[in-house]
């Protein structure tokens, strides 16, 4: 039993210490779903070398969205954001890879699409800040909270990419 526990602890600590195992939460918002951009967004993350470990299409409840965006509850746009995000299906994803939180935010671009550089998802596809295609976690701690909010542990896949040696040193 002790050997089993030590073995599990060893696997857990290696996973937590491996920077290639960092995870982030990305959601294609209702405007991105309605515009058929799910595949394009997945394509960009995969082309970057990140690994999709979970994904699902769902229609989120207002209560779930209030919990997700609770840090924005005192903002004047909060109720409109919750109404908009619950107005149609969204595609929730978990991506894994080295510095995926930071790079995921850079790939999405600025929150306001008009301030986003061409080549970013929002810069290429967005126009209005209220219809900015995607949500992305802004920190590792936030990503962990958001992943736990949107996915059960058994929904997260743990597998190795066959092309891993071609992505990481």
C-alpha cells in the first residue's frame, strides 16, 4: 500500500512540476459558435502545439455564468454579459501545454477586438467588445478554478501527443 501511495504521489508531483502540463480554459462564446469559428480556433491552438484535453458544446445557465464571471459582478456590463453568454450555445475547452495560459491570451488578442492585432483570433474575427468570440483564463489559478467549474475530473483526458518530440525539446 505504501509503495502504491508513493507511486501515485510521484506521478502527481511530476505532472504538477512539468511546465508542459499547464492547462487553461478557453470558451468559444455564442457569437463564435453561431459564426462557425469553433474549428478555426481549435486549428490555431493545435497548430501552436497545444493539446486539447477536453471539449464540449453546451448551453450554460445564468447561474453557472454568474459563478464563472463573479469577479466582474460589480461592473455595469455584468448582467448584459450573463444575458449574452446564456443566449446560445458555447464551446468549452481545456488546452494543455507550456505557458498555455499566457500564450492562449496572446493568441486570443485584446478583449476589445478593435485593439487586437491582426493575426490574433479577436483581431481577425471580432469587431465589438461585446461580441469578442472567445473567453480565455487570465492566470493559472483562474484557469484551475474555471476548469473545475466547467468540467468534471473524468472529462479531462490525459494522453501523450505522438508529435510531442517535434514540439518540445
